[in-house]
């Protein structure tokens, strides 16, 4: 299946650094029984840094020599087991299996709950690992290998639908536009059924190395067919795009900002974007989070502060972390007392020099454009602002539902992401495992004032005729979701199939998460 294979190919969650070696050896310490016993858990430190393939040299994260020593795959699995039993939010829902004989990746997959939410979806959909060097490169700099395009997969089975969701580089004119549909890759129809053909599609969609070339045939939104060869390279994404101001009714100025990823480079980009909007004295803000899967939670706090301002956030909680019942008063990762996380009012050093006051918009209402790819740290913005009574108007579709998060943890060259906490806002609310949903949508999520509007693949993001942005402007102008023909005519004139389908935008799994750093 194209969809499943594609998500694995680009997700990062399927690629581990676990060794393929199954030659298990005795405990290197030699003076203690560190083997598996049902229900008995030694401290994770007993097994930490005992690696089947120890690293040498200097750890870029600490500037010190790696602490790795020679160990075994079993040591790595025993570390994961003890670490999960201590920190996993639902540790008592993990079945305790003997780790011997598992690869690290396969054993990690067992260390999670199999329970479901009220809607019947898995409670834990965000359990993954990535090679540590990949995690550092992508999370800190936004660098990845690709074409500078983000795909939307609307249908995994024939008749397949795969198209361009947006370009990672703002203003890129050498790439196909949003809404361009893929018709062929390397001579294979998008509806090919052979395994060879499906493998070719996935290889073209998600290249693995710089310099890789693949030939595409696109159908542009205007119906034009265009072939082009795309060459994979190092892509530095622009997480904040299309910052602009448009006119609303009665002379109001409406700001728009597309925010796609809570990565380190977003800090400076958001500061610059908010300064630009503040300089124009906007009255309303439309924040487009439809493809923002998450990332660093501190950046979500900073943006929420910049939206609401000093008065609304003073002394208020952005988010309080709640760990499992073994750790009711102390953060088990940092060792600090469990204190609320504030609305950060200054830069933190992600990409801007630390300690600088943040600009503010001082708004008591914000319009948020959402969809199923709006997740985690993006949902924290919605929840955090609702917690201090900033009105959030949701335009679009139900968000993914992830009030949970984790501290990325490295062991032996693999960084593990395992749910460790749930976040609640200033009102103590954090129960939105089925997402936030516009009132009247009929979905199981937490209802928020707003309008259900399908994604519109016929227009660029930030275009006032694009269905979700147009619906937000109409609500600002009229106070309702009912759109007069003069307001929504452009978007509604698009082909029906370009308006009714929600696409999955595959990204590395860590970019669909809620991440804290020590």
C-alpha cells in the first residue's frame, strides 16, 4: 500500500539504530544478576550506555566524550524496559515481556499501551525512535533531505491522490505549486498496482540521499500537465511563511501567518512575523496551523504569549505537566519540583539570542485554521489560550488529539520518544485525546466555536479565496459561518474533489509531537 509504505519511508519512526546482531553475551559487570525477571525492574542507569555498537569521539550535545561502553542488544533492551517502567505515562498498561531475542526497535514497539480512546483510536499513536544524529540535525536546524515539497496523501489505494500541500521554502518558483497532483513518477502511473511500481512511487516521493533524481508528471490546479525532474538535496525549511495583512469589514486589519513546524528556527521567524504584524496594528489574527504537527512546546508557549500579551498572561499557566503516579511532585527527568510552565515572555535561545523581550499583539481572540495534521504543540496553543479565556475560533477540521508529550532521550545512538506526561492548561483541562473540533462537526473531539471547512487544494495558502482563510474572513466580517456567494464564490467554484478531501501530510514523527528539552 502506498500510504503505509510512504509514511514509514518518511516518518522517522521506523528507522532505528538498533543493531541487527543477536549474539547476546553475559552481563559485562559480571557481579550482579541483571537478567530479566517478570515484574522486577532494576534502575535504568544499570544498563545505560551499554551498547552493542558503542560510539566513539565527542558527543555534540554535551561537548564531552561519549559514555558508551561495550554491551549487548539485551543491555539496550533492558535499559528501555526499566526506563519505560519508570517514566511511561501508562507504565501499568505495558505487558512485561522478556527482552531477549528482540531487536531494540522491535522491543521498543512492545513498550506501550494497547488501550483505545473513547472514539476507538489507539491511546498512544506517538511511540517512536530515530537515530540521534538525524534527530539533532532536523530538530535544531530544520535540515532534511528532500525536494523542498511537502506532500498530501489523500488516497493510498487506486485511484490514488497525492499532491503538493505546500513548499518548505517560501517563494520557491522552481517547484510545482500547492494542489499540483502527481500523475506519474519515473514512468509509473500513480495508480500502478505492481510492487515494483509502488516501490518506485515511494522512492520518488521520499528520496533517501542527496543528489537522487526522479522524474514527475504533475497536473497543475489549472489542468496543465507538466513534467519535471526533481533532485533531492539538503532542504532548510521556512517554518513561518506568508505573513501578511488584509482588510476586513469596518476598517479592521486582519493578520495572517502560516506556521508549519515548532522547530528551533521557528523562534526567530515567529518573533519577526509578530513584529511585522504588530507594526501594522492588526485587529484580528488568522493563524494557519493546518499542517503543523508540533515540536518544541516552549515555542508554542512563546507564540501564545505574543498573541495574548503581557496583561492576559501575567501569573497564568501555559501548561502544567502531569507525570505518572510514581512522580506526583517532582519532574522525574529534570529532578525539579513540578511547577507550572509559564507563558514565556522572552527569547529562549532556540534561534534568537536568549533573553530578548518578545513582541506582542495583545489580542483577546484568534482564528486558528486546523485539520487532522494539526497536532500536539499546535493543539497546546489552542488549549493554552482557552485556559486564559482568549477566544479561539476554529476554522477547518478536527485536530489529531495529542495532549501528551515527552523528553527525547538518547541511549547508544538512538533517541527514544515515549509518552511521559500529559499537559493541562490554566484551568486544569487537558482531556482532548480525540482532538479539538469545530462546533457541529459531529466528531468526538472537544467542541470549539468555529466552522467546519474542508481543505481547499485549488488555492495557495494565504490566498483570501482559499476556503478556510475565506471562512475566517467571513466570520470576522459577519460573526457567522454562513458565507455569502460574494465572499466565498472563488473558493466554492473549485472542483468538488479539491474541496472535500482531507490529506495526510507525512512528516517525521517528531514533528507531530510535543517535545520538552532539559
